[in-house]
């Protein structure tokens, strides 16, 4: 295979002119003959036993040409792409062949390639960093959440129902004096204030005592899911059977011993404060990174082929399918449940895909402009990280992750690190 020329013929379109020598074509023809001759019957010969020259005389000299071209074309094209250094992004390739003979042939392949990218202003990007300050009130709020998780429900007999209680009720709904479908329940445990019933319902249950029978008057929202009830006035006949309230544990050393490995409240609070600070620092870093990649997507200038967006969206659909498999569900079944297709799912992922492609192009260009190098140590460390994550030997990881791809990924990570290190982060004040 000889790469004769590489020419840009349009925006993001490059034409490769590739020559296949007579020797290479002859080898392909010989391989095809050996494979196909077993199926051929020529008068005077047993099936599969006719010499090649008789087959070519009987069917024509070019009888094996098409199969030989199809066999040699993919490898010749791939070799030419690697030699040219073009980064093609779409498998839809325009193919044109010239001078096909026993002496070989020449073909032209026009491929879609990555766009030319420009980016400025990637150093010194200003972003807002959420506050990481942890106050005593934050610690107390976390303790309240732990108290809530360790609460127990107790029956209330000496007062009326209040918001926050769980009321066990019977109810039946009527519109214009007629009971409607789905409007009846018995011994239903309703958490007052949860917002699980129609607006205004729970507030009217509060204030009633066990044994009370009462009406609740409400109006269905205009956007209610049942068409025949939208905006309708309704009356619910209710009876209150039981009231339960949360009983929270006292916050003291005994409580701390029950919910943690600490013996004192002070030690527990100190640990909570440290953990909250660490979590907020991680969340703040993620928020800063999100702001930076959003800005990079805005800064990048390029005429990006639609194929790159489409490929990224399809990859996101595939990744979603892999996540479903880890949960015991396959993508086909999920689409049956939801009535979606791969095309409609890819369409939903389009905005994320476009963002991802733009940011990747931006970081690749930054790596180029900043002459970012990936060392052998970088590669080994990354291979080890994959090996540890998947519990495999490093050599096995190297077998399915090409060094070229990993090198590009590491360079992009280094570029993101450069953007992050040069960003101007202004920390918000704690509220």
C-alpha cells in the first residue's frame, strides 16, 4: 500500500489517494481463489477442483477482482489513515476506484475528520466556588437528621393531629355529590405535611381528634393527571382512626454511643464537622470543574461535524445500557417499558453529547498549545489504576486499552489540570 496524496477537499473532509500494488493485489486474488474455488463447478472438473486459469477463462479474468478489492480495502485504508495522521470521526466514507487491473489499483477515500480548533482565554477563567465553611448550625442539622433516622413512632391520645404527625384515616371523595374512581381509601397512613395529597387536604386533617368524622373541601389542580378531575371542586368524607408522632431520642452521650463509634457528644460533633467539611470541599471542587467545562465549551471555536455529536450521543446510550445491565436490566427491556427507541434516547442525550465533544476538543487543543507531554510513568500509573479498578493484571489491561488512546486521555486530564490551576475561584460567603 502506498499513500500517494492527502488533500483537504472541504471543511472537515480529507481525500486520501491510495495505491495497492500488483503484488498485494495478486496475494489477495490468490486468497480469494482458494476460498471461493471450493464452491465453483467447471465442466470437465469435479466441484472445487478446477484450476484457477480455467475458472478465469470460463467466468472472465476479473471473476475474483471484486472480492479481492473488498478484502484488501479495509486494511489498506486503515494503514493510509495511520500514515496520514488524520483523525477521522465517521465510518461513512466516500470511495472511488481507478485503474483496476491485475497490476493493482488506485482508490480515493474521502473521510470526515476532526475540525480545526481555536481557543483563547482558557487561563484565568473566573468561577464561583461554593462556601466550604461548616458552622455549628450545620452540625446540629446533621444531628437532627440522625435523630430522625433513629426516631420511633408512638401513638398520640391526648391531643389533636398536627402537621408532622401520621394520621390513619378513612376517606372517600365526591365531585358534585358523586363518588369518583380512585378517591377512596381505608386505614390510610397519611403523613401530614408530606404534600402527598391534593393541596389543602392535609392541613384540614390537622386539628381533628381520634374518632372525628369530618369533611375536607379541596379543589383539584388544573394540571391534575386525571382529565375528568382537573380544576374540579371535591369533598372528601373522612374519619380519623389514629394519630402517631415521631419520638426523637435525646441528644446525649448515650445517643452518641448508639449511633457512632464515639463515647461523647463533643467527639461526635468534632467528627461530624470534619466529615461535613471534607464533603463540602469535594462538592465545591466538582462545582468549580462544572463551571470550568461550561466555560471551555463556550470558548472553543470550531466547525464541528455533526457525526461527532451523533457518535457521542450513541456512546452515551451504550453506556446507559451497561449501567442497566449492572442493575439486572437490559436496554431492550428498558425501551419496551418506556416506549423509547435508541434514536429517541440518543436525541435526549444530544445536549450532553454536544457539551462533551466541545470540551474534549477544547482540552485537546490546550494540550497541543501547551506542549503537554505524557511520560512513560504517566502511562504505567494509569494502566495500574485500571488494573486495580477491574482486578486485572496490567498486561491484560494494556491488551484492550491501546496506548495511543490512553495517552490522549492523560493529555486531556493534564490540560484540565492546567485550566483548573490557572482558574480564579471566588469563594461564596456562607449563608
